[in-house]
């Protein structure tokens, strides 16, 4: 069964991805400020960054689903993948020791699952089940 890629879908992907990336960048800057001031250890930073990614993908899917009607779970997963590609690209610019072997595929799978689950949760909330 084919799915048409309409202008509303593309607009939803764009808006959702941009919103998620902006949220991630601002949250990472705030976390970096706290790390600098409070001297938080590296063991605490990774879980905080993962929580920021999950919340960013969730809010990006929320923004994107406003213009997407069918197969929300699939579009949520795709948005998670798009977010991961751009987030890795941006982090690659910031971090000079970056490479795709630094867990890109695990992060992409994680983002796919989080995006799809977020879309399903949001659709359930919309239907008042």
C-alpha cells in the first residue's frame, strides 16, 4: 500500500524536526551551563542527554502530527530518524572527534522507536481512549 508524500506531510516533517532540533540545542546548552557551574560528572550527563532527546522527539512528533492524518506511527518513526540524522550532523560540526561509528545506528533505531511510540501515544490521547 503506497503512502503519498503530500505538502502537509513534508511541512509537518520540517516543522517537527526543526522544533525538536531547536529544543535539543537549547536544552543541551542549559545542561552544559549546569555542568560547567555545578561540576556534574560524565556518568550523569549521558542519561540527561537521552532524556532531552526523547522529549525533543516527542515534541517534534507532536508538532508534526498536526498536519498528518494517517499512519501516525510511521510518520513519527520517520521524524525520529530525520531528527537523528540532523542531530548527528550538528553534533559532528560541534565535536571534532565525531564519527558515524559512535553509535549512530543504535541511536537511529532508538529514535525510530521513540518517534513511533510518541505518535501512537499522541493519537490515543486525541481519541480520548
